[in-house]
């Protein structure tokens, strides 16, 4: 108890905890229940209750705690004292990471004497870090329901069958590779859920589960199932989809109560007629009727196939009935099995730049490759041709999947895709198989869960957030239809950053779609988790808004008053008859549709910065990079020893992986000043699907007089045009223009001059400078050179008033003796280098000039910075940021 008091805090805090515990006990101990998982400090509250109201706490029968709680370890030691406990829930998933995804709890084991809870019938340890099942669980004599889903279990104990009263067991989303033989001893088990594990085979003893009504083995690695499953006479639903099954026993057709047999997405090439004729069997996604040999046989026969390695200039190759392997110069592989082409066939190929007019990406899609065109279009092969396309690694893309997408001539559709990463080269490759040729590309999309909805109804949940469920009741449809579900997590940090409102929260964004144009015959029940930080206990219903999105029309409608919303501690539940996008918001905003549209536009795009860095040793050379926002600072830190800068970019939207290049338009100007430096970095943020880095090196042209000519750099998408279009330097005409963005570049003269007729200052070069800030104005290197021309013999007085020491002045004079120009330049630029980070350096320069009796120079500096302010405002208006900013602010203010 002393240790508990130390954890709860000393003195007054402990007394406050005791009084709080009393108040909490009055409301939470009703009916011997303690639901403390809805509190972020639930374990602390439990410890306070146990200390202050121990007699009542030990009588608790139902207890829920979050295993994300930091005081869980201390709380576990008290659990064996709760002798009357019937239901214990120690789930994780109540905390979320930076991406908004559920975090697993810290639970890795249970105290050994937990096995003394003789009344415990229900135990839920989901979303934790269990690698082995705690041995004390096997000693719970009354346990009927056990949930250990979303853990890291690799095996179940050999004596798992000792839980002979178990009726429900769920271990989905673990790493189980096999099952113990004793599992057949669970004589009263009714529901067994083992989906999304790594099971490769099942023991024959599974056939002894005579009372089992639902068996879910989907998403494993099963290549066969035992005949003993035919003994499960009570079985109603058998889920075997997404395995490696090549055959299924015909005896399954004799199961008297079976109403659903899901065999989708396996490797079945033949199905017994007894199975195939069942009205409730689902076989989609299997290569039925094909006689292609197994992958191992393919690999064996492929060793003797002709191999073709094509050079970069080639655009075709021939295929015969014998088959071949082809490797293109760009890294794309083809495998034509023997018999794929009945007659000799010439194949033509080319890679194309993605055109947004043609390649229509769906919401939240990211393009990872260029477009591969294969001809002749539409010619059907006798056997599937395998295509392996390398693609750009989707950096920082969380909870997404990669698919190959093909174009039919009218629309794009996704192919069944397998991905791998080469061990040596670390390259990512997408595999697909096709029967005819068209256009292909690789994209990353939100994870898609799908199912068939039969007349008797079904349940669909998200693999990204299992708290999201869609329930289809019996009679929901007359004909079986296909339904797809996608989820986009939205973190509280993202919402706060976009809306500038710390109280604004949103649930994950849910997208539901179907392959039918008809609404459902009965309401479909949807469960969404409440926004982060909101529970059923602190819920203010007036702040909760349910939004329905029409993304084609770019609208979000508040349908809160049109549906019946039910709430639990963690979830909101409602019913709909048609599918769309659904989003649960918790905010005080009144015009919720407008702010949701603004937030969605930001969520579906990725922030990217253009930065321009000048090489220190050769300031006329500029490195341009397009980098994701989160990589800007690391890139600058890595390059800061060799480069300085950067300069700004304008707002554009480009495809991921899209090619672009820089072209000169009338050269580059040294006096194209953009006085909008922030923290030493000049860059506008734009939003793009682009996630990979691009680099372009630019060296300014020099005319006969040694002056850098005026102009700018423009970026184009697609192939480099043979000649720059005449109107390239004009204002962008619209979305179909080749012009994507214009980036004014400011470069210093490598050898500055005092006048047209003076000789160059041999060996005297200065790096670029940009002094001041947007409020006080800016001075550039060109401005300082102009000021230096007027300083004359007063340079020493000015230097002292600027703060240089007498020793520094003497050293400058000695190093540049007999050359007044160099003395002035060295003094002025030495001061500028030391004060480049000081936002008040410009005002200090003006003050020093006035103190030195040079009001004329002070007036010139003030004129320069006023001109700089005007240029800054003009540049903001030119790229349209001023209007966009005001529009966004007004939307957020509503």
C-alpha cells in the first residue's frame, strides 16, 4: 500500500484522489461494474478506488482497463484479489500513434495467481504484445470466452485443450504457424476465429470440434485442409478465403447446416462438382479451369526457355509457342510460358509519361511508375503472361497497398498484385498476370477490404482499424453484391494543424462502395469509433457531426439530423441504405461542410517543398531539389557544408514519379530578389502527389560583358521538348499547358565589378547574402555592393559604429593595403556575415551610417528596403498566395 501511495502522489494530491475515488465509486461501481478503459488514467483511478473503497472493489464482477496505461503493471498485481470477477478486459488500442492508428498495449504476461480467478468466464487481451499465451490462463476453470486477437502469438500451448469449457476463441491477427493437437478437446467450442495468421496446415483433430458453428481460417497459408472437417456437423460458416488452397475435399458438401463456404482468392484450378454446385459457395479469385502448372513447375520448365535482354533503343521482340523470358533495359520483366502464344507474335512496347488528362488517379492514390504500353492490344494469350514492374518505393506512406492498374481503353481497373523487394538491389517489384495486353502502371492506394454480401447478410470490418465494422442484416439484398471498404486514419495533430483549432477532432474517414446501382433493401449498420479524446462519458452531442461526402461534387453534407445515432463508450453507430464517404466530426464549427472540404483537400495531397541551394565554392551553380516536407530540414542539414540558400517555389500539383526538367528562359537574373526569407530558407509550400526526390543542377549563362542575363527557370512535365515553346515565358494559360511552375533564381556575380570599365577584383568573390526579414526589409549582396561604392574613406568609422573591433579594422586594412575598394568590401561583408541571422541588422546598418555622418547612405538603404517590401507584396500576389490565404482563413473561421 505504501508503494501505491507513492504512485498516487503525496499529501493533498492523495487526499484529492481519495475524494475523487469516492465520487467515482458512486457512479462506476453500480451493478459491480468498473468501465475504466474510457479514461486516459483509468489504472490510476482503479488504484485510488482500491485504496479508498477496497471492500467494494473486491466485489467487482466486470472490469475494463486500457493496457496502454502506464500504471498497468502495478494494477495487474491487484487483479487476483478480485475473487468475484467474471469478465476482465485488458485491451490495447485506446492510444494512437502519430498516424492516428491504434497502438498495441504494453501487456506481455499476467501474474501467475491470475489463474485463481475461479469465476472468470470472459477474458479479452486483444491489441497487446503477447508472444506466448500466459500459462495461468490454462488454470481458469470457468473460462468460456477468450480473445487474444491482434497480438504476436507464434504458437498455442500443447495443453490448450484443457480449457474444456471454452465456447468462443479468437486469435486473429497473430503469427500462429500451427495448432496443437489438443485443440480437438474443446468439445463445446462454437466459434473459432484464426484469420490472418501464418497457418500452413491443420491437425486432423480439428474435426473433433463437433459443436463448432463458425470456423474462420481466412488469410493464412493453407495449401490443403483435412478431410476430418466433414465431421463438423454443426458448422454453418466456413471461411477459407485468401489462402493457398489447391484443392478442397468433396466431403464438405455433406455438411448439413453449412450456409456459407468462402473459397475466394485461393489457387484452386479444379473444384469437386459437389462443392461447385452449392448455392452458398464463393469461388471468385481462383484460376478455375486453367491447366497452367504450379509455380514450381513453371520455374523448372522456364530454365530452358529462351532469354532476351533488350537494349535501351529497342522497342519490340518476338514470341513463339515455345515461350521466353524478356528483360527490358528499364528493368521490366516478362515471362511467356510455353503455349501462351499459339503462333509467332511480334510484341511492341514503350513507356509513356503519365498524363493527368488520361491517367485518372482515385482519391488518395499515389503513382509509383510510368505507364507501360504493350501491343498488340486485345490479343488474347492461351496462358497467362507474367509482368514484373519495378516501382518507386512509397516512402512514408502508412497503411497502404501497392497494385498494378490496367487500362481497358475506357477505364482503369486493378489487377491482383504481389509485391516483393529484391534483397541485393533493394528494388521494389510488382507482379501481375494477364491474358491480354494494354496499358499498365503501378499505384499505391488505401488498403481495400471487400466481401460478397449474400441475401442472408454478412459482416465486413476494416483491417486498418478493426473498430470500424459494417453489418449487413438478412434480407439486405435480393442478389449477391460486392462491397468494398477503405479507411483513412486522421490524427488529432493533423486536424489541429489544418484547422488551427485544438478542440477539433475527427474519426477515421470511411469510404464504402458497391458494384450495384441499387440501394440496399434494409438499413446497413455502420460502427465508427468516436474521435480521439471523446468518449461516451464526456460526449457533447451538440458538437458531434456526421458528414456524408460526395467527392465528385466536392461537397460534404451534415446528415446528423437525418440518421439515428447511437453511442457507446467508444463507438457511434448509425444506419444507411446507400454507400458513400462517412466522417464523424467533433467540433464547435457551424459551417462544418466547408471546413471538412478544406481539410479533405489537404489530407488527400502530400506537402512537398522545392528548395534551391547555391554552392558555396561556386555560387553560380544551383542545386534544385523537390523533397517531401518532412525531409526538408534533414536535406538542408546534410548539404549545409557545401551549399547555402534556398529560393522559393510556386504551387503546383504533380503525379508521383512524374518526370520534369529545368529549362532556361532568357537566362538567370542576379537581381531577381525575393525578400521572403523565413528562418534562412526561402521556399513556398505547394501540394503534390510527388514523394520522391528530384534534382536539377543549373549553371547561369554569362554574356560577353560578364553579366548574368535576366530570366527565370521553368519546370515541365513529360518528355523534354525539342525546343522551348515561344510562350513558355508568358503567363500560364491553363491546366493543359506544359508549364508547371516558374522559379525565379537569384545568383551572385562570381566576379563583382565597380563599373562597366573597371577591372575585376581578381580572386575576390563573396557568397550570397540576404539580410533582414519581411517586416524590416531585405538587403542582398547586390545591394551591399552598391552601398560599398559610396562608402569611401569613412569605412573605418562605419565599421566601428557597426560593432567591429579596432583589431578587426586594423587587420582588414593590413590585409588589403593599397586597395581601398577591397578594404571597404572586406569590412562590409565581414559585418554582414557575422550578422546575417540578426533580424535587426538592417536597422543597425542604417543607425551606424547616421552615426558616421553618412545620412546619404542611410537614405539609400531605407529606399532599398522599401522597394524590397513592395517586391515581396507583388511576388505574393503574382503566385496567388494572398487570395488563397485569405480564402482559407475565412473558411477556417466559420
